[in-house]
């Protein structure tokens, strides 16, 4: 006859299985976050093995505490040893726009205006520029682009 395991009688096994599942999930969908929860689950699995009388509420509280500790350690690690990126502006669309030359759609002034960026329009501020003028993006204030007129080309 095959012996069955009552999983609720062995919560340490559940914590260790959760740690492995979270570790695998981190490998499948890397987000550099689940690994910290996996570490906390593994610690709780070990503690549940050492202290089998620890109630479920205590285990959940311990998991929350160890999760916070693991995340704080991870944040410090990544702050002290940042991961080099081949495209550091990947998620900063506005910073990627700095230096681009765009066309004024609605006249730009210190109070506002609009410019065409790609197939969309963005609010913009800067020195007075009429519709149709070409301007260079120099920065942004929130979602409003700061622009400057292009220098005039020399006449021959």
C-alpha cells in the first residue's frame, strides 16, 4: 500500500516546495524579485523544520519578515553592484528623445505648445517657435518637452 503524506502535517515541506517553485518562476520569468521571496520561503522551511510547533500565523509572519529582509539586502546589493546595461535609457523614453529634432505643430512659447515626435504629439515649452519650425529637444519637465530652436544655417 502507498503511504500518503498529509501536507498540512509537514508545513516545512510546503515552504521548501514554495521556495523551489519561486526559484523556478524567477528563472522562467526573470524579474529579479521572486528570488528574494524564494530565499525567504527557504529560510521559513528550515525554521519550520527546526521548530515544528511554530503555528501557521507565526510562519506567515516570519515569511513576511524574511521577505522584507531579503528584499532590503537585494536592493542594497544592486545599489552597490549595479548591473551594466547596453541601453541604460531603455525605459526612459523622454531621456531617449533628448537631442532629437522635431517639428512644431502648435506654436511653442514659454507657456506651451505642441511638437510632433514620431507619429504622436507632445506638449512642449521653450523660446517662441512658429508652427512648422524645426526644434531640438533639450530635456523635459515631467511629460512636457523642453525645446530650443535650431541655429540658422549660414547663407552663401
